[in-house]
């Protein structure tokens, strides 16, 4: 009996229940508090601005973008473009009331500041230089034509593409449905050729036709206009010394009329070839050329 009883007591000691840890949740809670504390520390650090570094950055931006300090801010209620004291606002170096004048050779009429839309003054200056260069080319060509009595044989304009020399006249350059150069056309090309040959810009020779359907050797006006451009290109390269790598020919058919309609004036005006001295200036500068020129001549 005593032995059996002893064995029973031993079995009870071997199966004693483990103690349950009722404070385990504190570990997860402490981890969460630690993460939140780190988050608030980061947020606090991000909210602090080094005033000295901020002022240095603002001064650097002011010099780089032509910012003047002490001006009224762009938004109502703000003291400047950047918060801080003194205030800073972005204003163009060229004030709205100041006239924008062109370089020599552009005439007295310059760009209207309202048309420039607050353009960068450096771009305006570059556009003025490009316009002056194109104007000199135009004047040289005009002088060469005038010396041969051909000043009324072409029209010239300067726009965002560059300088366009239009060979437009009824039966002066091309007969109807023909791409053969007339004697007058050759004289005009020979007069303009030396000036164009000395340039570095690319030249686009662009052929056009009127809306009258062609007959004979050309299936459509596309072939006719392309052949006209090609004949002009060949003459300029073979007779006037323009490098072949600087010139191209393209035909537009009757899709780009100079004068809309199908009356006698339109039919004559749209039978043409344009010589375009393509401006090599950046696009932003070329977009300002019409405003800098002021008016087409």
C-alpha cells in the first residue's frame, strides 16, 4: 500500500501545470511604442529647417534665375516666391514697360514685349541676333537681284523657320504643267546662289503646284512639284556651287497653297518653288523670330 501510494504521488509531481505568462502583451506594446517614437523623431527632424542653408539656397536660385528680392509675391497674401525674410519674387530682368529693340538691320520696329509672353531675355537677345543674321542674308540677296533688275521677281519673308525666298510669278519660273526652268528663273538662282553658297545653314527647296490637274508626263501634282524642286536644286548645286550636303528637295503637290482658291491669281501664285534658309537656332529662339522682326517685309 505504501509503495503504491508512493508511485501515485510521484506521477502527480511529474505532471505539474506550467505557469501562464499573463504579461506577454507588454512586449508587443513596447515594440509599437518604440516604432511610434522613431516616427515622431523623424517627423520632428523633417520639420526643422536650417535657416542658413535655406538662405544660401535662395540666394543661389536668385542669381541663377534673375530673381530680385524685396518684391511683391506672385500670390496674394504672400511676401515672396519663397517664404522667408527678405521676400523673393521672380520677375523678368526686362520690365514690361521697356521696349525690346532689334539689332541693326531690322528697322525701327522691334518686338512688342506683350507678344513675347515674358520670354527669357537671353532668348530674346539670341533671337535678335538670329533675326539680324537672316536680315543681312535677305538684304544681300535683294541687292544681287536689284543689280540684275530682278528685284520684283521674288518675295522674301522671315519667320520661325528662317528666311524664305519665294519664286512666284506667272510663267516667269515655270510654265503650266512644266518643271523646266525659264531663263528668268536661272538668272534669279544665279543672283542668289553666291550668297546662299557662303552660308552654313541647311537649305530646303520646296516645290508646289496649283490645283489644276496635270497632264502629260506627270501622273499627279506630287510628281510635278517634286520635279520643280529637284530642277532648282540641281541648278544651285551644279551651277552656283552650293554643297549637296547642305540642300534638299521636297514636293508638296497642291496641298500648301500660298493663295487659296482657283482663280487666275491663285493658279499663278501657287505654281512656285520656295528656297528656305533653315535657321539653325534652337526651337525656343526660332519661335521668337516673328515677334522680334516685328513685321514681314
